[in-house]
C-alpha cells in the first residue's frame, strides 16, 4: 500500500452502531484537492449524496468524512440537518469552506442519525490525522458494514515522466447493482489534473468497473465514488481529459477501480465464487451488457453456480427474457472453454461431468454469443457477479437484529 502525498487520515469509534471497531473516517487534504464524483441514480438519494452532488460542481475538496452503521437516507429534514451540522463542524475545525467538505454514510436506511455523535468526534479526529500507510488500512476498515474484509488497492503510473500514485479503497457487499451499488469508493492520486478532466475520466471508467458488477440487483440510495487529485506530483497541469499524456494514468486508474469492483463482488454476502460473464455478437454494447446483467442477476443462475450445477438452461432463459433479437439457432453458450449449445440444442459433445468439475473453481467464466452480428470488441460487454448461497439470506435476515 502506497500513501498519497497530501492526504491525511484519522478514524475513530463514535458509537453509531458498532461497539468494537471504528465507524467514522475523516480525510483531510493539506492543500485543496481537485475532485470528481459519480453517484447513485436512485430517485431516493440519501442526504449525503444530495450534499455531494451540490458541492461537486465547485471541484474543490479539503475534507471527506464517512460514517458506517447508518445511511442517513429517507430521514427528511433531519437528515439534511445532520449533513449541514457535520460540514459546519469540519469547516470550522480544519478550517475550510462548507462546500469543500464531502460526506458519505452507509448502513441502515430510514433510521435517524444523531449528528452529535459525529460532530463531537471531529476535533479529536483532526488532532489525530496521520499520513502513514497503516492509516489507509484503518480507513478501509472504518467504512465497512456487512463487508467481511477491507478493500484497498494501490498502484503507480507516470504522467509526463512524473511518478503518480493512485490509491483507493471501497466498501460494498450487499445491495450491489449497476449504477453502482451499496457502494462507497474513494480513489486518491497526487496527479495535477483539473476537476473537469477528472470528471470525464471517472465517468468513462466507472461504466466498465463499478457499473459492471452485481451481487443482488438492488441499487442503493447511497452509492458514491469520489476521485481526488492532490496535485502534489509537481507535474504540469492537464486540463484535457483526452490528452495523450494521460494514457498510462487512465489504464492504471481503471486497474485500481476494477480490482476494487471485483473485491466487492467476491465479498458479496455469503458469496463463494466470482462469475465473469461476457456477451458478444450483439448489435451494440448496451444490448450485450443488458443480457450479461440478466444472466448475472438471475437467482436461478447464481444458485446453480453455487451448487456446481451445469444447468445451462437457466442461462438460455436469462438470454431469452432480455434479448428478443436473438434466436435459438444463433445462440452459443459456453461455461469456461466448454461449448454447451449448438444450432438451437445441446452441443453433441457436451459432457456434464466435465462442466460440473469446472464449476467447483472459485472463478467461473460464462460466455454468450448472441449471433446477431459478427463479434466486435466495441459491442462486447463483460460484467462480474457472484453466486447466491444460504449465507446471503442469513446475513440479511439478521442484519438489524
């Protein structure tokens, strides 16, 4: 794990929900950082999401605060007051502008949050801000809810011959669906890139990473991904998101975000297997992604994978309900390297025992060719899902107990 210059971190337990672990995170930027964000498309956004959406247009950040254990969602005027009181306390303690404070919450929806638990903890958090590598691990753990493990990734790249550090962490385990998920993701770099350029880059990469995962098809009220650039690399400012100098940066940023996205899927509540689903031979990428998500969100497909049951008819079902443009004669389905269908029927060389053994792996690949058009890279889509086990029911049945 590599610390990002200009970032300081502090965590604490403020007593919102958890007794024996930190549940509050504060990040401070030594200088104003450039920032971009993408958020849930839910029509029921949590108060912190609305706050961040309003502030993101200013493109400047001095602080990020995140609490776990309470989503501060569907809490009306009280929820708005919690966010405002939190921002005001941080802005007077650091100090900075209210608009430079970004806020996230995760946890139970519809329960009021006592903002004094947060505001009373802020002065000590500010006093205890650190920039060591251990603090990043504490940050990743402090934002967890039903997650079973921290999700933290760090990589390096170059911009204009300057070494750039990109470090990110995320949380997410259940209520995970495209257009992000019960997902909070924060990525930090020391690059000098304008907020406007960061916004274009983040939106593009999110589509193929955080927006291409699903655990249970349920989209959260609190989904947030924020990308911060501290400008501490002393590299010349880049304002054009399509500048050739950003090629390595974009590639590395995507690798960080995809690693985090896969960690979320692997940590799906009760999940044992990562399922990679690729759909090709489609008219366009949207059609391919819709079909892939239909497969990845099917409880019948997910439970079959959990049981190592090569019941490929469930995959055919998921294709049929989501893509009227294809036909049995066109469709080719593979699990791993094994082709299961041909000319509208079971492939003559299909051997169920071999596919059953393959499904015992912790990572499973499903490939579907719709046969509508000749396969092209720009019309192909890949998403990542997980299997569905009894543990998912147990976790969510007991979540508020």
